[in-house]
C-alpha cells in the first residue's frame, strides 16, 4: 500500500521522494504539491504543533513555579538549549521563535498558528 501524498509526488516528479514528505500546513489530507516538501525525519519533526500537554499554549515555553517566571528552551540535535527565563510569557515566546527560525529555518513552527510564523504574518518579521 502506498500513501497518497507519496503517489502524488511520484506522479508529478516522476520519481519517489528520497526522504519523508512533510505537509507544510500539518494537514495530512492536504496533498497539494504546494503543501508537500521533502524533509529528513528531523526536519519533519520540527514542523509540529506544541504538544497537548503544553500548558503555556506556546511551543518551547514553560512556567517555572519555583522561579515564578517563564522558561524558554529548544531541542536541537537531541540537546536542550536553555534560552532564558522571563517575566512575560511573550518574551519567552519571542526567544523561542527567534531560536526556532535560526536553527530550523523553513521547518520552524514556533507558534500555534495554522501556518508557520515564517509564512503566516502572525508575528512581525524583521528583514
């Protein structure tokens, strides 16, 4: 059995994808070519929403009860990188956002937007 998105890729590109195929908008039923891109397993895992267990609602941001502050951290190549502790949740979210874009590029998904912040315009972009 073949997955529909892999068959769509084969039909248009006339070759099997060498890696995984990532659904840019996270909708696994949206197999438009504009929504598919080849990705390594690591890249594909970066393009995810915050886990359901995340209580802050912001990927990479956690409440430190002992400090009464927000902590930002990011996982890169299996290592956790501490980004700082912040009084404001928005500041911690911005720290994660900046780190995600720097480390993950187009596979960064630093917020809960339906599309990645690189594309959605939810956050102001600096160029």
